[in-house]
């Protein structure tokens, strides 16, 4: 099994069944043709997922009928775009080649060097010299943040490292209903706020935040030294579009995130649903403060005070 990346081929070089990454780039990432954006977002995830699904339809190490070779047509590629594409392809094939040299309407018979890249990142030195990781490393909340997931396949996890300066944090005190999180301390020391507790943490500690208890956490570099973290966030779906309720206790907010949501309401306005269930078959309207008033609702008898 091999993958052949054809960079900006002439129109008469279009192998039958080739994956049209050039078209996908125009659809998902039109502002950075052949490149990857500095800020990795939903559009980047959509492009990565498209490529992953298309490769799965042709390749796989347990397939008895893999397509060989698989051709991928691309626009001109930057070093970062090429690195990202080769890394993604390297999960699906032991041999990955690329060319931008063509002899008329023919694909070169000599493929050149195998460009396969192992699915490996050194978390102690990230981003290191990797072009993709260097491109998407940024300063977020005054912390150096590198998202590793783009080069580690199209799984259900968001994996990142960040370096928190003294007296700073990376994220709010928060909980998730559908995303699990694990925090591994790569170096330094600080505290982890876990529900109502402040727990000292240092190099080698692993902090778990599973779904279910809706437990809130926050990491603080309060010991006068940098706190370097490997953060693994696990989603229910590879597309990372699932709905999630995020609670920010310090800010008194409940954030409903995901497709069709993206709204916030005060967490103090949430009340127990006992009254709603007891009066499920009654007509009434609930106000923001939790109070209700009778209302004529089709199919139900009007609830009386």
C-alpha cells in the first residue's frame, strides 16, 4: 500500500479515483489554500476529518482489497501544509510519496524518498522543530499553548501542552458533561482546584476529571515557577461536534456548547425539576426566577395556583 501526493498537477494529470484535497481545501480552508491556519478551529477539524474518512474508504491495515496506490491531488503546499498532510497519510500507509514534477501528462515512475512520519511527538519539547506544531503554537491566556491533536490522527481526543507562567492559569474553574479530561504535570508545581479542595501538584502527577460527577477543576501556577501540563480531552465523537454543558462556578454561568447551542445562562437560575415532573400534564409558564404562572397550553389542563 502506498500514497502518492500530487502537488498542483496539470489538468491532464488526474488519476481516476484520486482524492481531491485541492477541492476540500477550497471548501474547508479557502483562506489558507495548501496551508494550515495559525488558529486550529472547527474548519481545520472538518478538513482533517474529511481526509481521514476518505482514506478509510481506500486503505486500512486489515483490508484485503486496499487501493494501491492512492493518489491525492493538492494545491501548492507550504512546508506546514505538506507536513500535516504527510503525517495524516502516514497513519494509513507505510509508504508516502509526494511530487510536483510532471512529464507532460504522466506521473513520474521514480517516486523519490519515502516521506512516512511516525505518530510520535515529544511532549517535553513540543512544538520542537515540527512545522505543523510550530505553526499552531500560540500564546493563550499568557500561557504557551501547543495543540498536538492535528498530528496525532483523527481520534476523539484533543491533546495539548501548555506552559503556565507563575501566578497564572490556563482555563477557568469548570466542568463538562460530555468531555472527559486528564491533566498530566510534565514539570513544575502548583495547585489543582478540585471541587472545594486545593491540592498541591508537581511533576508526574495525573489529575482525572471523568464525566458523570460534573466536578470542576482548575490548575494554578501559584508556587513561583512555571507549570507545564499535558492536557488530554476526550470527546464522544471524532468530529468533536457533540453537545456539552460547561459549568463555570466562579462566574455563575452554564454554557451550552455544540451545534445548535452556543448559549449561556446564569447557573443560579437552574432549579430542581421535581415541580416540573409533578405538573408535567398541566399548562403553565416558567419565569427566569423559577416562579410560574398558569397558562393555556394545547392538550393540557390549565394549572391553577
